[in-house]
């Protein structure tokens, strides 16, 4: 039986697939040049994201596993916010990401310190930050 492949329909679907695959080039192509992500110009955000992806790769991860989650504060609440834990496939490293979505497109991306851990991923205990300035922020 031939293997079925998922065809990403929206820019959001394509972004999530690229993020899981640690594909910075595809993420660069998908994100809007005129939008700031996590209060940074796109180029700065992508540079920091590339460093975070490098940590995952250096620890033996070839991809990230995506688990829906929720913010226990207010930063990730709302109908237009998607909350995810991204976990390395070979290490206990993880990253949180809130994706603001407008009309099926990524409108903003940011990390969250108040994201509830999913009970199915208790092994995650080494957090990777896109921007470590946010380590001590309450959100």
C-alpha cells in the first residue's frame, strides 16, 4: 500500500510542518517580512530561532514532536492563539511556542513561561529558549 502524505493546506500548516522539521529556510520563506515576531524583526527572530534549532540538533534530535498545550496565564488565551510544546525526538529538550493566527496565517510567534506541561511529556526538563531574555518573565 503506498504511503499517504499530508499536503499542508494553509500557511499555518506549512509553518507547523517546517517547525517540526527544524527547517529554518522554509520558515524564512513562510513568514512575512513586515511582521515582528516576539517583538523582534523577522531576521533577528530567525537568527535566534536558528541557534535554538542548533541546540536541538546538537543533542541528537532530527525533528520536533508537537503537543498542543495551554497557557496558564493570559498571553496565550484567545481564539486566535495556538499553544504548543515542541519536544525533541531524541532528548529531553523542549520549547514552548504560542502562535497567533489570523485568517489561516501566522500573525505572531512568541514563547510563554506559563504554558502548562502536557502530562504525556513528563520527560521534558531542559528548556530551549528562542530568546533567553524571556527566561525570567512571568508570561
